[in-house]
């Protein structure tokens, strides 16, 4: 059915009033009812009512927009007035203090709101994690909560540690105010670092134990593969062991010159000891001592020679090395004292030299007597241990042997 021209202005008015074009405007119920005489209202009446409703809605919308615009203008004017006040008196301490107090109050309110929000969040999360609704979390509930919230798997021991760390009141359970997953995350990081350090220490210890086991296996193999020791203690062996100490004994004569000069009665002993010195010095430039030293080294390393001879050769060589070292130290001190313009008094240097000579001579005499009797001179402390280790590369005929004290020498030699 075609609409009358009177309906067109009504549609335009509706659109201008803020009603979307094409929207259906429903007539009031009174218009839908029948007239008193039983007749229906005409289409023109309906159009008039629709037009009036649209105009009324448009007026209301205009009034609302006007009210919002007026409110915005008032806010802008207030802001400009506040800015003008601030610009007029920018250094007013009272105004600045009020503004600062206002800001502090706002910050405090904001923090309080955030803390309240976090508290409510913790309580809500706590209720979710509290599976038995007893108001407390035990280690297993916390373990599940860490899995749900953080996605981290923790074992029973770690969960117990977390409960112990979070438990402020010491009752063994976690209350809502004690639950803080930021603290849980920090604790888990600390536990992880501790575990990594522990695992690294365990790996280092395991590696060290493995190396020690390998070294011990090599040591046992070395002991098992040693050739039999030559335990000959005949006359030639004893004489050779006795003669080995002529090297340190004659080398120590330079320390005994003060003694021989002070006591002329012992000059025959000096003449006796000069004989091997002359034989050794048959080679000029000290080559005789060098040849004797390295020759004794070669004989001491020969495992086929009697152990008694090898033992005393090594002990005599070590004693001579100590003697040479003491001579070098004494020469350095004398040189320093000479450069300083205060040389060491003859009484002090002579006394020290005589003490060294007597000590070395006593060690040589003791070792010579023991060697002639067919025994090992083991009373020189570290010197005797070094000499004993020299013959340790051969297995003795008797089973009485302490191998544990030489393992450190074997370990040091393998490290080098």
C-alpha cells in the first residue's frame, strides 16, 4: 500500500532527531486501541503522533549534549583558573606543600588500593589452592599451586623447604597473608642455584674420584709389574755403597777449612781426604765432579744392580745436592753483605761453615758404617725416603713393604 505524502516529513524528522533511518517507530498503545465509536485511528493521526515522539526525543538529545558541553566548559575554565593561579604564584611554599600533600595522599590511596587488590587476589587464589578448605596450605597443596600458577614442577623436598621459608608464624602451614608467589619465585631461583652448585660439586668430586681410581689402578699395575729386587749384600756391594759417600764427604771439605786451621792436630785426616779429591780433580774445570755425579745417577737408575748399592748412591747424591745448595745460599749472602759494605764477620761465617761440615760428615760416617754392615742407612729423614723411593721400582723378596707412603710420589710424578 502506498504511503501518503504526509508520512515523508515524519521520516525526515525522525532521522533529524537522532533516530536511525528505517527504524520502526511504534505507535502508542492508545492509538492501537479502537476509538469510542469502534473505529480505528486514521493513518494521519498515527503520523502526527510519530512526528511528535521524534521531535521530543530530538529535544532531549540536544539538551543532553548541551549539558555535557557546559560541564566540559566548566572543567576547562577550572583548569585554566588553576593554571593561572599556579602561573601567578609558582613559588608559593604553602601552595606547593598542599599540592605535594595532595599528591602524596593520592599515591598512598593508590598504593592502598593496589595492596587491597593484591590481597583480594591472594585470597581468591588461596581459596582455589586450598583443596580441603581448611584455611591453610600444606606442602602438597603448595606443590600443586606452584604447578598451576607458575607451571613449575617441584619435588616434595623443595615443597617442604618452601613451606618452611614462607611460614612466618612457625605453625608448619601457609596462611593467606603468608602466600606470596613473588617470594616463591625468588626462593625457587635460590634453590635452583643451590642445586646447580651442589650438582657441580658432585660432578667435580666424582671426576676427582674417577681420576683417583684410575691412578690407583695404574699404581696397582705398577706394583704388580715390578721386577724382582736384587738383594745382594756381598762385600763388593758394601764397598760400593761405602765409596758412594766419598762424593759429599770430599765436596764438604771447603766448609771444613776453618776447622782444620783451628785444630792442626787433625791435619792427617785432611791429608787422607785430599787423595780422593786429587783423583776427582784429575779432570780440569770441575769435570771430574760432574762425571762422578752423573755416573752415580746412571748406576742408581739401573734396576739390575743390588738394591743396597742403588739406595746409597741415591742418598749420597741427594746429600751432595743439599750441600751444593747450602754453598750457593752462603755465597749469595756474602755477596749481598759485600755490596752493602758490611761483610759477614769471619767468626760467623767460619762457625756456620764448620757446622755444615760437621753435619755432612756425620751423615756420611753414619751411612758408611751402616753400608759396611750390610744395612740400609734409613736415619736421615727425607733423604732416606728419597733414597728408598729410588729402589721402589723393584719388588722385594719379603712381603713386608709399606707401599702407601710412596703413592704420593707416584701421584706427583704422574701430574708432572
